[in-house]
């Protein structure tokens, strides 16, 4: 085989890889739940990925993945613009089929995987040798959990009393008593 043949095959192979990679990068994200209000930081695609991650990470029976994603979007407004952009890039890397192929050998976006396969992807990110993946996993996990527990709808299952209305004194004299614990389904002191 001469150099010209090797060069032609090499260029043809590179072209196929570029086209294939572009196709994998453009694989559409599954609509996991429509935003109920305008997004402030997350892109629409990132929002769907965060909804999918919230479904896997927050295992509480009262979890509301769309509300969690909105809470995450609201929380991200406190970050500098550069950090907001980087978080959207991180979520994009989590989702893209091209990133999945390179990092995990998967050809489908995260949102299009079965729940079991999504759990495996999350585990790979959590246990990765690459610090970027471990840190990214922890950031997304904590963002979803914090957004969940910030929702008043999550408080009863966490045995968290509703806040005292503004202007009323807080009475914690009964906290930890058998009656208080029984009302919250607890056996011992808080």
C-alpha cells in the first residue's frame, strides 16, 4: 500500500469519525418534563437532564423532579455568569451521546436511557478516576437534593416542622416529647 492510499483512507476515516461524532452530539434530548415557568440559568436541554438526574438521585416518595429542576435553576442565579455557563456545559457533557461514547461506551443520551442504565451512568460518574466526573456528579447530586429539601412539600416526609409564620414566636417547648415524636412518626428524641 502506498502513502497516497494510506492518506486517503486516513482522511476518509477521519471524516466518518467527524460526521459520526457530530451525529452523536446532535442526538436529541428526551423531554422529561416541561418547565412550568421561564428558565433563568439552565438551558431547556439542561433542564430536562436535571429532571432526569433528580428522578434518579432523590428517592423520596414526595419528590417532584420538575420542581427540583426549577429550584436548581433558581439556585444557580447566585453563581457568577462563568460558573453558570460551566454548569450548563457539565450537564451537556452528562447528556451528550458523544460524551457518553467517549467516557462510558454508550451511544444514547442520558435522558434516553432506562432508569437502570441511568443509575449505572451516575455510578460511573460517582466512582470515576477523573476528578472532573466525580466533582460534577457531586455538584449535580447536591444541587438536586438541596432543591428537593428546599421545597415545603418535602418537609412532612423529612419530619421537618413548617416554619413559624412571621411575627409569631416559635415555641419549641414540646419538641422531643413523646407526643411531638408520635405526631411525626418518630420513636425517640429528634
